[in-house]
C-alpha cells in the first residue's frame, strides 16, 4: 500500500503542476491572447526624387517596439527621361510587402530586391485586376482569365461570368455588368471572391449596391449575393470602390464610403463601418491640425492582419501632412505621422516616441511619397 500511495502522490503532484502551467499560460481570455500576439514589422517604401528620377527606398515599421528600421535597400528606380511625369508615380500596382511585386514596364527593379517581379504595360483602359492570391484578366464579353499560384506554380483557367440582373428602386431591371465595377478580388482555397460596386440613378439621387460573386474553382459554379448596406453608410460615385482604393484581410474587403472606410464581411454579407476611426481622428489628430479641405480617411493598404488607413491634412500656408493608422480588428496598433521634416511615431497615449530624419521630396506632398503594401490594384490609368 505504501508504494501505491507514493505513486498516487507523484501522479497527483504531476497533475497539479500541469494544471498550474495551463492556468498560467492559457488562463487569459481569447482577447488577451490575441493582444499578446507578436505584431509584424510593416514594410513600406519612401520615394526619393532627384533630377534623374525617383528611387523607392525600403523601410520597416516595427509596431511591437515602435520604431522604424531602414535597410538602405532600394526596391526600384524610375528614370524621368523615359517616363512622363504624370504616370511615373503609379507604382507599384500590387505589392504583398514580401516577395511579390507588380510594377509598370518602365520601372527598374533593384538587384537588392529579390522576389517574384511582374512587369506590365500600362494601358489607358482597365484590363487586369490584381488581388490577394489571384489576378483577373479581362478578355471581353464576360470572359476572363484567372491566374493564381498552386503548388508553387502559376495556374491559369478561363472564367465566364454570366449576366446577373437585379431590380432597382424604380422597379426597373439592371445588370451588374452595366452598372458595376469590380472593386476587388480574393482567392481563398478553392473559391474566388469578387466584389462589385454598382451605382444606379434613382429619384433625385444616385443609389448604390454591392454584390459578391463566389466562384468555385473545382465545380466552376457561380453564386451571387448582395451585401446589405446600412442606412447610415453612403457610397458615392465621386469616390467609388475601385481596386486602387480598396484592400482585403482574410475574407473581408475594405472599401471607401463618404464618412469612414467600411468592411465587407463575406461571411455575413453586411457592410460595417470602421467606426473606431472617428474616435482616433478626434484623439490623435490635434485640433490645431484643422485641414483646409474636408478630411477623407483613405485606405492605404493592408499587411497580414493589419489595416492601414490615412488622414491627409491640407494646411493653408504649409505643405500637407499625413497620419497613418495601423489597425488590428479596429484597435490602433501604431500611428505614423509624415511631416515635411521627417517621420514621427506616436503611441497609444498620444506621445511622440520616435522621430526620423527622412526627407520629403517636393513632388510628393501630403505623404504621397510613402507607399504601403496592398495586393489590390489595376493596370488602368483611369482610376
């Protein structure tokens, strides 16, 4: 009995130790564990201009330790002698922040930047749309070519989109193709999800609709679903959702509205405002930073689970500036302030925790010299 009792006590002690370990390591809530998740360094490029052209220099925004890291690595250069000034600023077209970079053919990618580089001719009208894990090439008459990576190899397949009709407020029938524009595209496993934004004339106003087309790569089956737009959110044809001003995280698109950017949740088909930005704007953009123009909260891009939103401040007598908010699930993880003198990093307590002497070029006012990663884009010059 003594030996059995001793073994029982040893087992009991082991169980107690394991239980305490689990309590210590896993006793926190899901939200607390999410909060403790290590934050990624956000890659971004700063455009430096001289008489010969423009260089895109690579930096990293360390959200965890609130600092900027520079590797002195040049991503690409653009020569002014070869490219008209009105188009050389449209670059990159799509960038995942890692090794996939889509640029116009006139861009010279540096040997320092190794990765999957795709060069495209920039036409006058929209032809190709890039998204997360996929690109969509228009062939006309509802025919498209889907290109995506499968088992480390590029795969291409034809996709034919049949016309889809819906009733407007006036009772008339409209088609998505005639009234809509593809605003974004995502590939998730065996499904391709395409977002369409439509604008239809109504009684004294123009009203909007959002649709998601789900395309099954295996069965080639298509399913159309309408996204519910709340009454307090308004889309505008003056600021329509387009590949250049939308982004995606997981199974959500983020699009512009007249007030704040909004999330299109593909699982529940509801448009939800990123309402936290109203509070952040009030708290972190000082009262003295009153803009001479109406403030528009822009979608700058996304990286992994971080959404990047910008507020440009246009001053009457000074060059414009830019505030860049890094959000995760609506919570602010970091704030970057682009000034004429350099870059400031601001913490959640609204204190400047770092200043960096990164000169701004006169041609890129208002933070337009900073490029964040965004896989969503198009080769159209009309946007």
